C-alpha cells in the first residue's frame, strides 16, 4: 500500500510537469477600467489594472537584438498609458511570415502585430488574415489617436489599401523614404583607369570589363569584378532594375496604361534585356556568387572592395556605422551615384517605386478582450510623449535638441549617443512605429560626417540624387494579390528568367515562346486579368 | 449488472480466458512496476506530442480555418491531396526528394560503417579519440554556418576549390548555382556533416560484440580483413538492418534545413524537394490543410515502405524490426 502511494505521487508529479510544459500561457487579463467606470463609482484610491499588450514587430537594426527587460520605456508606458507591454521582435522575410502564419493557424496571434511578408507584400499578408477573420476592424481607433492619425495615417491611398469591405483593418505606417536606392560606381577606380561614367549598357559593359581585367585596386591581383548584386525577389528582383529599365522592362508589371497592362515578360524587349544581362555573366564581369548571396553577404563584399558598380540603399551605403568598415579598408575610395544607363530604344529607368509601407493590425482576439482602446492609447503615446524616448532615447543622455531645433549628440558621451551601436537595442521600434519622415527626423537620422581622409560624407546628397532619377510608379502592385498557385507560378516565372540571365537557357525566340507558353499553362493570363481588374477597381490604372 | 455463467458457452469460455490473462498481465505489470514507472514519462511524451496531434491531422481533409478550429472547418475530402498530386512540379519534387534521400542513405551509410570499423580496429587510443572528435564536430554546426563554409570553399570567384581548379588552368565551376553540380554538393556536404555522428551507433554495436570471438579468431590466425568480414560485419548486421528500416520510413524527407539554406533559383529544378515546396505553398501561402495533406501523404508512403522493407528483411536476412 505504501509503495502504491509513492507510485501515485511520482505519476502525479511527472504528469503535472508534462502538462504544465504543454499548457498555453494563461489568457491575458481583460481591460477592466471601462467596466468599473460604468458599473459603480470608483474609489478615489483605486488604480485600474494595467492592460497586457503583446506587440510583434520587426527590428530597426536586425543584428542589434531587443531592448532589455529593464528598459525605461516599459516603465514609462506602464506609468503613463497603463499598458504592460510585451515587445517581441519578429524575424524578417519568410521566417517572420512563417511565424505569423503559424500563430494565425493556432488562432494565437498577438494583440498588435506588424504584417510580415517574404515577398514584401504586407497588404497581401493582411488580406489573408482578414479573410480568416483573425484581424479586427480598426476604423474606430483613429478617433482615439488624433495626433498619430494626423502624422502617420494621413495617406488616403494607404488607408484605402488596408480597407476591405468598407472597413479599415490595417494601420498603414508611412512608407520608408521613397526611391532611396540607386546606382553607384567607384569613382577612384574610374579615375585610376581613366574611364568615364557609363551612360549606356554597352559603356556599362566596357567599364565592368575594365574593372575586372585591369586591376583597378592596384593590388597586383585579378580579384575584382565590374558589378555586384544579389537576387531579392521575384524575377530578377529589384537590384538590377537599372539594367532591365534600360530596355523599358523594370519590374514584374507594365503599369503604363490599361491597354498595355500585363506582365513585363510579354514585352519583346524583355528577352533583349536578359540577353544583355547574360552577356555580363558570360564576360565574367559580375560577381559569380550573385544568385546565391543574401543581402548581408553582398554588403560584406562591397565593403571588401570586390566590385565597382552596384545598386545600394543610400543609408546602407553612406551612414557612418555602415560605411566605416569600407572606409577603414579603402580610405581613398569613393562611391558616387550615377544616372541609369540609356538603352537602345532610349529607355532609362532607375527602378520601380512601390510606395509600400509597413502595416500593423490588431488581432480579433485582442479586440474581443477589449484591448483596442489600450492599443490606441499606446500608439498615441508613441507619437506624442513617447516619441523622443522611442526614437532617440533620453534627452540630455542620448541626444539633445540644439538651438535650431535639430537633434544632436554634441557634447554627449559618444558611447551613450543614440547613434552609437551600443544604443541600437533601445530604438528598435523607431522605423516601424515611431518615425514618420519629418524634416527633423531625416536630418537627425542621416547627419553629415567626416571620413578617415577628411572627406565630408553627406548621406542626403545620395538620396536627393536617387530621387531625381526616373522611376516607374508601381504603387499599384500593392493591390495585386498572389495567384492561388503562387509557389508554382512564382517559381516558374523567376526560375525561367534567371536561367536565361545565367545562360542556362539560350535567349532565342523559340525558347522564349516556350517559356511564355509554360507561364500561360500556370494561369498567367488569368492572373493578369485579375490583377488588372484589382488595379482598375482601386483607381490605380486608367 | 450480473453475467450468467454458462460453462458450455463459447462466449463465457473466452471471457474466463480473458479474465485470467488480464489478471496475469496485471500481476506481471505489478511485479515490474518500477520499470513501468521509468517508461511512463516517455509514454506520456509520445501520447501528448506524437499521438495527440494525430487527431488534428484531419485538417488534411478539411479546409482549415483557424477561427472555426479543427473540428468545425468544412470537410473537403481529398481536395488537398489532389492539389498536391496534380501540382505543376509534382514529379520533379518526388524525383528530387527520392534522389537526395536514397543517395544520402546509399553513400552515407557504408562510409559511416567503414569509419566505425576503422576506429574499432585501431589500437592507438589517442588517435581514435582525436579522429572521433574531429569527425563529430561538423554535426554540431547549423546548416546556416555550413552555407558560409561552403561559400568560402566552393565560390567560383575566390573559393578554395576553384582556386585550385584555376591554378591548374581549369575554368571555375559555380558549384552552388550549377544544376549539374548542386546535387553532389548537397549529398557530399550532408555526408561530410553527418557521417561522423552516424558512426556512434555502429561503434556501439561493434563494442557489443563478444571479445572472445576476436580472441578465437586471433588464435586461428585470422587476418584483420577476415576478422572484419566474419566477425565485425555480421555482428553489426542487426543494427544496419534496423537503421536501414528506420530510414525507409523517412524516405520522403530529404533534409529540409539543408536544402532550404543551400538552394537558390538557378538550381530549383534539381534542388526543390517536397518540404521546400510545402514551405512555399503551404506555410507562406497560408494553406495549412495542404501542408498537412502532404505530411500525411509522406507518412503513409513511409509506413508502407517500412512494412515492405521489414517483410523483405525477415525473408532475406531472417530478422526484422518487428
């Protein structure tokens, strides 16, 4: 009998441990203040229970990690907004999308979350979750956060793109600074080899050959390439749009007008553009690892001086923290922005401007638990009292506002400045939920600085140049939803294009016709028709 | 309720036999209660994490809607199985998956056995420890790190292998983006990473062989090759059979982590496997029913293969898994 008792106790202990391990976290307590206020007068000393809010958002600096648990902002949010915030950083790209989808499948989405998409289509991700009934309407939240609505949710197009069946489901944050990527060349290499800035695809090829063959870095080795890049999306991605644009076929879609609308691969100039790209590959003047590289690998390579022509984001190039490794390796080097090359038919396009911004959404579960008002309070605080804390840290410690109203770090301990690498975990929310591209912000985020050899680096000069170039207005892409067989369709579309670009398939009339026929067999015609209708319905195609 | 006892009826005979057997079984279990207690956590683990979720596999036959839950989502029969089987790349996905899986099995297993025998045969203890540690190491690296290593080794621009090729006047080979070479990269990198770890099982089996057999062989002047051929290999045959049978159950799993990290657009035709397709179409496109249907499909194929292989093993080698 005694032994039985021990057995029983052991079984109960083991079982409870296992069950505890398997159990879900207890449901967050629901907001109580409103109920208390309407039911009975509240005692003067009664403090309403804080509302637990779970936030999933991507990081501003992915490699920097989340803020620590004792972050002052958590205390301020609790004190000033009565919200107990649990902030979790979402991975980027497909990992983030997989995490969000897995949570959705378990009907366990967080209270407030950023829409993440591997194909950079947050609206598509939002649409999927709305269709499943997992996302709450947020029309009523705008009135609860007037200041934020004025600063962040003021673009009618962005609002209409987050509206389904007449209700707003997403809170569209302002897009990052538009048209911020561009074409760059190593001026020091051009000067050393006595070359001029290329203005046509042929000249681009000639310069790339020279950069590859003529030892532009003067180290006595043939270890450089003309161009560098990587694949970052469907088709040829966006990093080679300046080449496709020279043939008038940048991007996936032709947005010119309703009559010509369709996939750009229908355009007869498309195979020509691919043939030119293939000539770069065949001439071995492009970093041969480009199809396998990830963005960080690519960035490590230009910082190692591997190539002399590339497409890069202005901040990723010229902000002090990003440029410094390159500066230390090559203090006399200089990247200069150049215009898009003009193709044989007079086309010159820098890239496709999509205007995509981040979209945040409230889960239906959170709405059912009465948390929408608390989320609105939190967001309004982020745009008002908490703005500087979340964007730049504590005034006087991490930043100061000078006499001209500019954000500055002058006179502060450099290791505590908001620009220091050590401080990056404390401003992880800034790009997703705090900044709205005000003049003060842009000047603070991209200040001028001096390189090792005394040259003044002006990030905004690069931006201004990029923005002055010809871009395709591709904002319509936001309303185009992926086809039902997206995995097969997009694989066929992208694989075929890359095979032609790499020379795995010869660019010939016969092969191209075969490629298009295959695309049609996967439903390309129907996809184009539905995309066209969606654009017309949204008033984005005339 | 009382049951009338009729000694002559068949039913009651069976009932009595059942009662006696149950009572015997309970007695045996009681006598060995501490052993059963030891195994209880494992049983609970399998019930909670392996058998419990099987109930949710029914979403393969439903159009799963998270808000409706597993039980209220509408039934759609074999719609998702049909969608997978009729998908554009179905044949290619099955082909690639089988090629990777079978090649890893056929090439990886003999190498692991060979390593284990070599380690078992060596009399230099320090050397054996050093080799063991060295060949186990790659197993502990993630595929993300392995991708970085492979890029450094195989890059056509400045990779070590291509540097050698160029030095001998050859043309650099884009191993990671060339359809002709990619499969070999996947198979050989997997062998490199996992062979050392796989030797553990065979080494344990070799150590389980009675030393008396080797002593008797030495007395009979057997050569090392004869020792291996007539003692070591037959001694570990049951383990080889067991591992082969277990691998048959996973024949449609070709290593998602590895391929997801290593593959890129130019090698989709030779690198895309069932699991990477499921990730793109099922997980990223929010088609969890489709993903579950494919998982179900893989499980059924694996079960059938295990049963067939077990039968063959019993018939040919007189030993099987069950």
